[in-house]
C-alpha cells in the first residue's frame, strides 16, 4: 500500500506547490475563514498549513491519512454533483508517503487538540485553537530521484505563492497569509471580489480591465477581462475557474484566444480572471488526479458562451 501511495504521489505531488494546493483545498473544504501557510526553504524543508475550520475528531485522524478515505462524498450520485474541492481522498495519503507528515487538529467542541504523526501512528495531546494544522516536512526525503527534480528554493517558493494566489482570487471571503522562514510574504485580508483582485493582481489590472458578467442557459460567467494595456504589463495573469476550481482547460483557452484575437493584434497574451459557474452535473471534475482539467458535457456550448462573454465585454465602448 505504501508503494501504491507513492505511485499516486507521483501524480498528485510534483513539488511543494502541489502540496500547498491540496492542503489549502482541504482547509477551504473545512470551512476556514483564515488560512496561514508557512514555508521553509521554499517548502522543501517544511510546509505548514493552518486553518480555523471544522477540525478532525481524534478517532478520524488515522482515516484522514488513508488512501481513498474521504469524508466528503458517500455515493456515486454525490460524485456527479460534487461541490467540495476534494473528493478523491488521496492527497493526504500521497503526501504522507513522500514526506514526514503530521496532523494537529481540534474540532469545535473538543477540549483539546490531538497530534497524529503519520509515520509512527502516534497520537498525542497538543495545543492549538479550533481548526487543523497539517505539517509536511522533508518532501521527497526518501525518494532522492524525485527530490533532484526540484528547482531552487526561490523558484519553489514562487510556485507555492502562485498556488495560494489561485485560491485567494476565488475566495475573497477567506483571509490568507504566507510566511517564508519567519517573514510575511503575502497577506490578503477578507475582502470583496473586486478588492481581492486588486490586492492579488495589483490595482493596475483592475484599472486596465472590464468587468465580465454574462449569463447564458446553465452558465454564468463573472470576472474581469483585461484590455490590451493589461496584457502588456501582466501577460501572466490568466486565471480561469470552473465552479470555484482553478483549471487549465484547452477549450476555454482557445475560446479566449479567439475572443481576444481582434483586440490584441499581434503576439500579446491576454490577461483575465474568469469565474465560470455551471450546473455541477454538466461538468466532470474527476478527469485528472490534480483536478486541473475538467470535461464539459456540452463543450460546444461552453466554448461559444465563453467566447461571447469576453467578446461582448471587450466590444463595449470605453467608459
Ligand atoms: P479529500 O480532500 O479528497 O477528501 P484528502 O486526502 O485531501 O482527501 O483528505 C482526506 C480527509 O481528511 C478529508 O476527506 C477530510 O475528512 C480530512 N481533512 C483533511 N484536511 C482537513 C482539514 N484541514 N480540516 C478538516 N478535515 C480535513
Ligand atoms: Mg483534499
């Protein structure tokens, strides 16, 4: 089972940023209002994600680390309409198989917290307020071949920060803080969507973009589409979410490229933040272990709706 978990880890855990993404997903699913990420050596030596969510009862702590054990869905029907970030129950097991992992958690009405060490299985009393901290140390310590693929600490740190940024854009109702070796790297306080975009991407992106608000059939598209000025400054600002989940989808990227073709003559990459909401049964998020790819039931309709939403936004007279 250790081997199976390590193989799964190869699909889920590529670098510290993948661990950060999975742990923040879990904190959000736990209903956290505040999430703090602490990193050492770009996350290679340590990643700690703390939340003030619902916590894990002590008797369920060992289950959290078991492969395919998820508390989030109980039936195939629920999988069809999944609304949580996680549902596969493999992230923690995979992470624990390639690191030194510990969980410290205290549910709402528990008199104290418990700490579970993944390797030894030891369960001990611990001190913390309501919520959960997951500690992941020495990533890939037992798989030197994988560890060799990691880049410099600075590069791993910037990927980890980007992973939190993706979550932060989608969840302005949650506060985020990122610390690296005792220094505050980023802090995003709870805010409106508009304010969070300015905090995360800079006020200039908001100034140089137009609001998208488009509804067609089972789809609603919100966000901001950057004007050509925004592309010049910020070609890396390309964020697409499907039902709150950050995705990299070829179909959507293509629709966006063609919507932008007329406005951005030449090579420039458009900048945008788009939140696509669609009835959960019309999209399959269980396509890829990291859930970064999705499959739409009516892909043609999705393509044309995204394209129309952005074209219409960009065609509006300035003002
Ligand atoms: P999944 O998120 O797909 O269910 P994970 O391996 O990421 O699988 O997590 C396993 C289980 O551990 C979750 O289903 C949840 O019950 C519990 N869990 C993990 N992280 C947290 C957290 N931060 N707060 C509360 N419960 C958590
Ligand atoms: Mg998860």
